[in-house]
C-alpha cells in the first residue's frame, strides 16, 4: 500500500490534480497565521529591553532564514529521489523549490543586514553564519543557472540534481555555525534544547510566523509544481483534458 501511494506521486497527472486540490488548504491558513503573527509581533509584543523596537525585524528575518534551509533540504531530497528512483516529478519538485528558496535566502540576508547595521555597526561581516548563508544563495542561483544553461532536459535534471544533493552539506554548517565557531550572530533562542529564551509575548507571534511561512512555502510550491508539470508534459495526451476542467 505504501509503495502504491509512493508511485502514484510519480504520476504527473495525479500530482497535477492533487496540487490543485491541496493549494487552498495551505494558502488560507498561511495568510491567517502570517497576518496574526505580524499583528502580534509588530503591534502587541513589547520592545526588547536591549534592542528596542529594532528586534521586530526578527519576525521576517528568522522565518525567512528558517525557510531558506527547509526549502533547500526539500529541493535536495526531491532531487535525490529523482536520481535514485528515476521519478521525473522529483525533478519538477526540485525545480519548483529553487526560486522560492532563493527568495527566502535573499530576504534573510537583506533583513539581517538591516538589523546588523544598528546592532553591529555594519551591514555585512564575514561571519560564519552570514558567509554560509551567502553560499546557500549562490547554490540556489547555481542550480537555476545550470538548469537554464542546458537545453537537454534530462541532462539539466541530472546535473542540477547532483548539485542540489552535494550542496546539502552546507545546511548543517549554517545551522551549527554559531556554536562551532566564534560568531557575531546570536546563538539560537527558539530552536534550542531546553526552554526558549524569548518572552512568551514575543515567542508566540514568531512561532505563528514560522508556521505561516512554512504553509506559504507549501502553497507556493504546489502552484509552481503545477506549472513545472505542464511545461514538462506539454505534449502529453492528458494535458488537453485536464485544462478543460
């Protein structure tokens, strides 16, 4: 039964229809969570005792940074599945992930720089966390550039998938960089063993934003996946029938 379900996810018509059905179930909760998180974080949460109102950028920065790693691992896992089991939909999922992940990574770097200037006195420092995040952005851009640079779809799929899988080694480096090396970047205050160090009035909106960004990613991935499937299967006989419905 499990393998039947797994192989059904390798069917482009099934995945296209499933993505269409699931998208609203992720999009609407994402919108509500993000709206509630922004209201709680920007309006209701008190100023930080050290950073003042400047800390509020965390409600965009932290979820963006979290999603940049999550999206990359989703991309790498999908690419690995496609390589191992030769499932074309896996390549489509990976290709759909890349622009989303690059956008989250860019947002994390920009918001981090905006926070760093008043807090550290500089927009950029070759800190281990910042440097490894910049490498992550280059991996996303490299993946997309490699796909665009190869006309043969099969070669582009394989080459970009190998890059995605190899680049996944950077994810644990990013995550543990603040504990492995001396870093300007603050240590984890939410994703840590023991009790989070943030006050509950600040933590709850942040958790809402993390959940909202995660659901938003899934909804956006499903929309982009449908486009990828249509592009790859444009000559297939099932396409006209699906587009009529």
